[in-house]
């Protein structure tokens, strides 16, 4: 029995998938399909499981729409849940790690409210791009597993309508959200909360179940805080702006999750805001670390049902250090450089590097690409489209810091990815440019080329 099935009565509702008029496979993540034992599925069987949602053998007999609450732009909303998705199956990878297959756009559920339970094809394409690029950059993220076009005409206020429809399947370590805990707290259901804690510790954070840990709930919160801090540190180094950091869009394994109006920075700008409806910039780029901490505080508040406030506060304390360490480590990793050797030296490097990035208006992806490997890429940087920026006097402290760090596996520079003058990039203009031929002519060549470029980056940066 899949582990979540034991919790289903308290935390989910069985649902029936939509019966789509058309099923055209647009994306199949064969690499991850192989990793979870589904790589040998035939094309017809793939559509049976990931478009008609016939259960996988020995797995959930019926999809489960999960129940949760959440803070949305700071306001608590108890009227939430999987409104256009469900948990379809749970699998184990070769290491025994539990993985969830969940959906987006699979039809109406008891939590759809006034929605149609559908996903636009453009929304599915955008999630494939973002998840694949984040994975290539080494960011902890859910994976786009399958995308099927479903033949319906959808009306949307933020896309030219009618627009094409799709159903996405994503692979995640967990679909349990901060809002899942918030719902149990709202209902004052101690038994449900205790059951949820036991499940999350057993399947996702076994380090929280240790004889030295006095309180399992607080130990779990600490593990979630560490995972969340690491994720947001990776976001900041990758120049990623999630867009909608509501508490129902955080999961307990620290994976980038529930993509919406995401953006990647073209240049460094702490005030860059991804969502057009985020008019006050609550979830702007520079505020993401603070917002991650705030979301964790709401999770801790929910856990007051089982633990003491002082103990929960102590469990949250490691978040800031986890974020800072992750930001420093991932900046170095994306530059292909070894750390400076101590915290103060790394902090000084980050201040010099990112201050120059903001002040100069340099391209975020181009700069990381040009200086990958530091001294090993000095000649490459001199031939860069933005070489003039590197020749300015204000870059000299950055150059000195880059050259002062040892390259890590500089042989990666021999990869084909680094032989071209331009890096892979997903700024919004590029995303729109590859979508237009799909919308107008069903021409997927630009999308295919972008995905090939992302895969080249993944191989080079691995």
C-alpha cells in the first residue's frame, strides 16, 4: 500500500480524473521515468496512465485531491485544496526514497471553487522549462514528468483566449505542504497533526526521529527549516523569482513547487517582482529569504497544537544560517569555484560580486557563464558579448576575488555547452519567443532547441 493511502481519510478526497477529448503527448521526461522504473512504458501505456490516469499496478486505486489551508499574500484562507490536481501515485527510487506523482490540470475536485480544474498548454510548457532549468542549475525542485495536450479551449484572463489545454504530471519528493499542517491546526485536530508528523518523519525526515531529539515535532520543524533555507539560498544564487510564496506553495522537503508567474532575473535587481498581481512586491526577489522565514513561522504556529512555543522557536533558529550557507555555496558552485575557506571571506566575496552585478546591470546568466572556473575562463570572458563591462575599473575587485579562488573540476569547460558564446537563459522575452510558434503554427522547434540547451547545461554543470 502506498504510504499516503493510510492518511487519505484525514487529508484527501478520492476524485475522478477528467475525461479529455484529446490526448497528444508533448513531453515525456524519459531520464526520470527510467529512474523510477517507468522508462519502459510504451507510448499507449504512458497515455493510459498519465492522461486517462489508469492506476499504476499496486498503487493508489483512485487519485487523491489533498486538503490544505494557507496564507495567500499574508491573508489566511481556509478554503483551499487541490483544485485542479491530485496525488496519482507514490514510487520508490533505487535508494528507497519515496516520490510522489501529482498532477496539474487533471479536472475539477471538491476544492476547485469556481475554477475549471484545467491547465493551459502554455502553463504546462512554462513549468517544464522552469523545472528543467532549475534542475540543471542544481536547485532542489520538483520535476516536470509528463505533459499531454488535451484538446479543450480554455478562457483565461492572463492569456489570449481561447487557449489550448493540457495536463501536467510532476514528480516530487513530497506534496505535503505547510498548509496541510495549517489545516489540522485550524480544525484543532491533534490526532491528525500527530499522524501527519509521524508520516513526514518516517518518509521524508528520518533524522528527526533520533534518540537525542527530545521532541519529534520540533525536530521535524528544524529539518523543514534547514531544507527550506537551502532551497531559497539556491534560488537567490540562480536568480530565480518564484512569484507566489504563499504557505500552500511550500512543501516540507524544500523543493521548488507550484510554479506560477515565475521569472529568472535578466539583471540583478532586488526589487524585481514576478507576478503582475503582486503590486506591493511582497514576493519580490530580494525579499524571498525573509518570506521563507515568515512561512516557516506560520508552520511553527500550526505545530503549537503539539509542541511548546519556545521549543518551536529554537527549531526555527537554524533557518537563517542554512540560507546564508546555501547562498554562498551555490554561488560558488554556479561559478565552478571553491569556497574562500571561511565564512568572513565568502561573505566579503558575495558582497563584492553581487554589488557589482546590481550596479553594472550585467546579464545574470552571462556573467555566471563567462566566469565559470574563474581563472580558467579569463580568456573566454575576454571574448564575451559583455567583455566591455569586465574591462571597467569597477570590475577589478570582482576579478581579483574570482581569480583568487581555485576552479573546481575545470575540465567541465571542455563540455560543448561552454564552447558557445551564450549561456542558456530563460528571461521572459525568450519564453514568449519560443511559445509564439507553438501557439501560431504548432511549431515546437524552438522549445525543443531550448530543452536541448538546458540539457547541455545540466551535463556541463553536473
